C-alpha cells in the first residue's frame, strides 16, 4: 500500500472516496481507505469480490464472481474458535 495511491482517495464531493470506477487497483484503494480508520488496531484487508472485474464494482452489474467468500467464512469461523 504505497503512499502513491493516497492521492486517488481525494474527492471533490466527500472527505475521502473508497474507489474509482474503472480503476485497475481498487483492491489497493480499499486497503488504503481502511488504513485511515484503524489507527493502531491490527487488521487485514482481503479483497473477496472477484477474480474477474469487467466493467463493475460491487453493486454495479458486472462479472464479479464472489471468489473467496466461502474461504473467508471458514477463516472467520476458525478465528472465532481461537478467540473463545
């Protein structure tokens, strides 16, 4: 998450933006966005939305596959078991 990406979070209509439509590095911008809010809390950003990203982001009609969602659910269950 090089600081070079930070300028892509600047917005004309908000304090900060989360992504750019048509951007090739949305996963990096999402992590940079989160980094601004976590302070000293350990964190992990995993982009689970796609292995394909054709003309869309999240709620926009696209070929996003949801790749990794099942893996993430199992990861969180395992993490939860370790915290108990």
